[in-house]
């Protein structure tokens, strides 16, 4: 997140854009996007020639459209560096356009735009029915007959995807069983093929990749850099690397990037949920790590220093909670758990829950009193002492801080961001036709 | 004349049916890789580790009374006790349990054929059993064994492979999916200016999901749904990434690990976008997978997000007056009740509400509602492909009679709110010369919909 510590944390309220002017000017407007720093609002619109383009507005400026218009534009996103990118098509050729500058290389189709924390951009691409990945306008040298699940490394230098390494035709079921899929990293495939490959994931030093695979209908493995764990399981979910660096005196930006970090490399390990005898366990580097059986277990996550691990679990059928270091919270939820995370200091754990049809927030085993119609990813302050969420209730969006509703209601709202010194919250939201940027002191 | 055949006639028919040897490479080549030890080991693993009181109660309680026979359209169509539900259990699980898994490859071949192609898992027989025994479950256990043995009909196995590699059942690639949505959006803009199929819209009220054949073969259904959603001014979305396909042939091959993976991806696609609920297109088996089987395999009593079948959604549109029609559809219609959403979910009265709201003349098929006959395509049977097509269509004779009876009363159009039912009924209509037209509710609603001015 560029210049996160240099954003305007002093101005209490700015009107970034009056969207009524947009509505008068454009016959067609898609969903609004707001920059991370809250200073710009953008949307895909149709210009006077009825071409797709992008309109951007910032405080004290008129809405301004990109000079270029296209047959189609989609997937508009502000990257972590707050540059604005979209996938655009002109005469059947698809390119990435960033701040109205298009890439040189074009494709028959591109999708799945991914950013690393510095704003590097990668997309999956198809040209003449062959598939590859394009990283900052540079395509892989090798192409494949099928490609999916593309990921970009934290340093932005590498991309990986699940590829069909041995072309297999529909109905060739016995060839399929022999293994026709692998992982390609920067276009180079591992030297081993599998029946299926899913969930590739980079280590945070960008040097390793883990994935889940199956080699037969009943042999599921975790594979790291092309080598499977010694033991197979009846099923597995996505593997995750332990943090490979310890940071000190750092600030975590909203995109997860560590600012002012000090790296202390240590050996990595890989954990994954594995199923054995009809129950789920957490395994580490091929061995059962949490020996307590769960009806379900997934989305394991680490404290920033890697010393603690937690996961979403169902200790019993239909009852969900968080297990921290293999000890489940006492509280249970009936419907769903999501977006679990540790606080930056590693002392707190929060998640969203849905119970009997209503959404809420749970922190360290206790549910907030307030319930919502919908709620978005929880955000910890950098010192871990505050937790904020965006939520929706009775048709309007709000911010809740530590279980209490703050500020006014909004017609649309971006996720809250804490200031680096933990004293304020940045609120970016639409009220009527005004897109406002507010800094609220805690 | 009695509707039942004499013993001699039955014997003759049984011989005739036995002579129809089915050759399927998925089954035959799969058998070549088996040994007696592997068969015994897999069977006992499934029976000991994956079944329990439910199977035991079903098997031990059955008194072989044969009351289930009248519940099965295979039996009603073919009049052969081999095709009675109890007869199918006799040819599969009873023998396996009796021999404690020591069965031959020939037995597995026949058992796979019975379980995958001679039972639609429609659960109608459970209503006719005095004890309510669920033979569909027993057939599912047999399928699970066959999956683990690698003895599965080729076409449905290929579909399950597609699910595992693409998260959809039709080998639709990631780019083809988005491209198809953009194409349908553009087409639909001819009907409604600036109409959108909004991709990945966060916080939408509706996450609309379809089955793989829609982008592959029936893209007009996405077009129609887009027009209906826009006419109703819905805040809706479709995902640009895998997770869009709600269907699930893995549930029917017995590949439950993949079924779980598919359902998790589907639910998480919707929940990641913070959608309020999933509205599914007109598909029966997908609803069974999302609403009943897949969610429970993952550990949820109910789906983690509200799941609404197209019938419930259309009914809501009319009840809440969210759309208007120009005039009612004026050809006489009859309604086929799909098993998974009628017997499985009880949506049959809602379906009739929609018929009454959209059509001027409705002629009931008999029997109907939860007693309706299966189309003979469900439970993955149609997905077993051409090697089994003739046998499948012959098992639809009872359905053909039903259609002829509705036609004799004046029905010209059959509404079938399920993709598999469409496939099965198309074949039956063609084979038996029924000469009726098939439609989805979406076809009817789109045809009579009054489009808003802007």
C-alpha cells in the first residue's frame, strides 16, 4: 500500500465526488470503486460514443474519463499502489489498461487480474486457444491447453497456475487417471503430473509453492515444490506455509504488507487439513499435527510470528467455531464462519460468523452483541487493540468499532482502514450523491 | 386385462432384457484393473467405515414384500421383477453383504450397471415401501463402492473428471465462461438497453448460479434469466471465476470427496461476494446437491447461505408483483414435477402457482406432485451416455403413457423445470412419438414478459 503512512489523516471530511454530475453525463455507469487512500472514485462508464471507458474523480476536480474507449471493459480495480486497472477489449483484442495506459501485448481473452502488494499485475490469458499467464505485460514462454487457479508471488516476480501438462481429450478417462495436470511456475512445469491439482500457494519469501493434489480417486496429498508428502489421505484442503520471516516494530498495511519490516528468515513448514477415517485433522509437513478429530476443518491461519495457528473447525456436525492451537472456542455457530485473522500482535483472533441467519463478529471466543444482515472482512488496528467492520443492516451500510456502531449510515461503503498510529479510522462511503472521505478519531 | 404380466411373460421379458448386453468402456476397462482382493478390500472399507445403522436398518427391515415395485417406473415400464427396487437391492448390496465382499468382477459389472443405469435415485419407491426404506440410498452405497473400484460408466466418469479439473461439469474453461456471459449480455441488450449481467458484484441480493450445460449448450437460458432479473430490477450478480456451476455429477458417481470440493467452492463463491442468497436455475439434481447432500457432507445442517430454486424465485416474482406479463401463454400446458424439487423439496404447489400465473390452460399429468414419475434421466442415468440410452428410453414407457394421457386431454406443451428432465423427456417424446413441445418456466416467462420502458 503506497504511502500508507503519508495519507491525509488530518482532514476530518472531504467530498471526493458529486455523483449526480456523473448520472447526468453518462447513460451507463457500473459499480463505483474507491482508491485505498480514499482520494479518488472511479467507475466503468459509457462515453458519448457509447464506448466503454473509465471515469475518475478526485476532490476539487471534475469527473474525467480515460481518453481511450473500448468495445468492452471489466474488472476495474485500484491496485495496492492505488493505480487504476481494468481489462479492456478493442476489436476483439484484450489488454490490461492501467491509468489509461494499455499493455503492448494483446490476447483473445484475459481474466483473473491479480496484484502483489507492490502493485505488480498478472492475468491469465488465452490466445488462439492456448493458455498462459502474463506478468506485467510479459507472457510465459510456454503455453498450455488448459490453465486455472493462477497466483502471483508476494514479491511479484513469479506467477504459478494449475496447467494441463499432458493434453487430455474429453472421454479419455483412463489417461486422465494417469495424471495430466501439474503446476507451472513462470511457465515451467514441475516434472511430475497428477490426476488433479488445486490451490497453489506461494510461501511468503516467494521461493516455494504448495498445492493439494490427488493421484487416484482415494489418494490425496499435499505437494511442495513438486514433491508429495510421504503419506496420502482420503481428502485434503488447501495447504498454507508458515510465515518465513519475523518482523519487529512493524506496521501492517491494509493489504497485509509489512512496513518497516526486519526479516529474520527461518525454516518454513506447511500445514494442511487432512481427512482420515472420516474425520479431519490438521497435518504439518506430512504428519498429523492436531490429533483431535473434527467433523470439518479448514482455513488454517498463522499468527504473524508463526508461533500460533488457528483454523475454522466443526467439532460436531452443524456446529462451527475457531480452534486456536487445537483448542476450540467454547462458543458455537450454526451457519458459517469466515474471514478469520490474528491481530498484528498475535494476541487476538477474530472472525465473522453467521448464526440462525444473522451475521456477527466474534473475537477471542466471544460474540459481539450486535448482529447484522451482512458483514465484511474484520480489520484490526496495527496495535491489535481495536477491531472494525463494515456491515449492512436494513438496507444501509455502517461501520462498527469494537462492537459499537460509529458514524452515520451510508448507501455504499468501502472497508475501514486504521491510521498507522491507531488513533483514527478512514471511512470511504457514498451518502446520497456524495462520495465522502472521512477520518474519524477513535 | 390385468396390468400385470403372467409368470411366463415375465420370464420371457427377463430373458430378453438379459440378452441386451451393455458395453461401456468405463465399466469394462475398469474391471480389468480389479483383483478379488481389491474388490473385497474396497467393499469392506466402504461398508465398515462409511455406512452404519442406516444401511443395516434398510437391509434388515426389508421383508421382500414387493410393495416398492409399483413405485418404480423401471418396473412399471418393463414389468420385470429385476427392475423392482427390492430386485435391484438383491442384485447389489444383499449379495455383497451375504458374501462379505467376496464377489466376482462379473458381479461388479452387473451391479455397476444396475446402480448407475437402472435406478434414477428418484426415491419414489420409498413412498410405496410400508417401512419407508430408501432404496436410492442403498444404490448410492453401491455406486460409492464402484467409484472406489474405478468401475463407473465412461460418460458420467468423464463428467466427474470435468468437475474435478474445472469445477464445472462440461469442461468449460475459465475464459469461455466469462466470454459466454458477455456474449449473452450483449444479445440481451437487444431486448433491454444497457441490460447487465453484473460480474462479481459485492453485496448483491442474488448470486445467480447455473449448471454447466447452460453456457455450453443452452446459453439462451442465461440470456432469459438476465432479462427477467433486469425486468425485476434485481440487485444480482454472477461470479467470473469457477464456483458458478451448481451441478454435481460427483454426487452420482460416488466421488463424495469431489462433491464436497465442488459444494465448498460454490458456497464460498457466493459468500465471498457477500451475496444474500443463491438463486439457482431450473435444475433438480443440483438443488439436491446444494440444498441437501453436499452441504451436509461438509458439516452444515442447512446450506450456509439461503438457497432458492428457480421455482421459488419465480413464484416470489409473481407473488410480490416484481414483474408484469403482456398476456398469458395461450397454449394448453401440462407440468412435469421433477423428483428432486417435488418429492425432495415440496415445491410442486409453487410450480402450480407459476403455471396459473403464466398460462391460460393447465392440464394435470397423472400421477402428479410427489407421486409423479421420474423422467428416467435423473440420478445421473442420462449422463451415463449413449451406451445406455435405449435402455433408459425404454424405462420411460410409463412416462410416455403419462404424457400421451395429458396430450389426449389437450396438452400441447410440457413444462419441465429441470435440465435432466428436459434431456430425458426429449428422448421419450421423440422415441414414443408423443409430439409435445418442452419448455422451461424461464422460456414461458421470457416469452410473455412485459419489459419495463427503461
